C-alpha cells in the first residue's frame, strides 16, 4: 500500500507567505471585473432635448468628435439624444462628461442644438428624430454621419469621416474633407447636379444610367456635372475620398 507524500517542512513554512499574495491578486482581479464597468458607466452621460416643430422650418446641429444619426420621427416634435463619454488615449481616460450640457435655442424659424461647456477629449453619439419635412443643417468635426428619410432639404458636412445620405427628395449639399460620401435620392425632380472628388473617384447613376465625366482633365480627382429641369439641387464634394451619387431607384 502506498501513502500520500507529505509536504516538506520548508514548503509548509512557505504556504502562509505565498497564500496572502495569491489571495490579494485574486481579489484585485475580481474587483477590476466588478468595478471598472461600473466606473465607466458612471462616466457615460446621456443628454436629451425635445422641441415642438410648430413654426420651424430648419434644424441646425453640430457635433465634434463621434457619430451622428438623423432619422424621420415617428411622433410629433423633435427629439434629440446624445451620449457623451470620455475618450481613451494611450490607455488613459480623458475628458469629463459632467462638464458639458445640451444647449438649444430658437432663432426665428430655426432650432439650433449643440453641446456647451468643455467637450474636449469627449466622444459623442447623436441621435436626432425630426419631422421629415424640416430642412437639416448638420456638422460633425471628426466621425461618421448617417441621414435617412428627410425630405425638406439637407446641408451636411463632415471634417474627417464617412458621410452617408439616403433621402426620398429635397436639395442636398453634402461634403466630407477626408472620407467617402455616399448619397442616394429617390427624387424625380432634380435640377443642377455636381459631384466633385478632389482626390478620389466619383460616380453618378440616374435611374440606373451611368453619368460620366466629359473631357476629363488629367489629375487624381473627378468632377461630374449635368442639369435637369426639376427643383432639387444636388452638390456632392469630397476632398480626399470617393464620392457616389444615385438618383432614382
């Protein structure tokens, strides 16, 4: 019959010393799993605003760093929601969401909404739900913008990031300094149309037909223009990046 080995005296003497260290490490790991998400949740702040659309023709909104989505509302009035959180750089959390507020005001028939305070080193996630008939003027400094379903006209600008637009009708002025611009309009009433990509490729399709640039000069960019007899004016510009426009379906 064999017997279990008996730990040496030296090993038994070391156990009381090793175990507290192991216990401390285990506790630290458990606390990090529990506390870090809780701390991050406290650092994320959600701001909201609402406004009746009576008497309004235009909504202006400006974001700084992050993303923005603009959608037609399913109920009356204007609803705005922006989630603000610190940015993370070099493993460090920067910025304090408690230092900003959501500011809005009426200027005649225009409603203006933006962040006020110290928004440096913060990331923003905007969601705007607006009556589809309103005109929209929207800006984002760095980040992506997505606009859907609006038919009252649109002026959208992104400094660095992708810009994507899909609307049923209305004039469009869309621009990205660095990033791809993709625009779809189902309008059957278009007037002057211009697409320009300074460094990148450009393409236009109208009811499935490709519109090509005539007498293209040498260089990295592309410019395509044509004229219809309708009301909606469309201008697309990309500084560095591709630009795509689809009219009709």
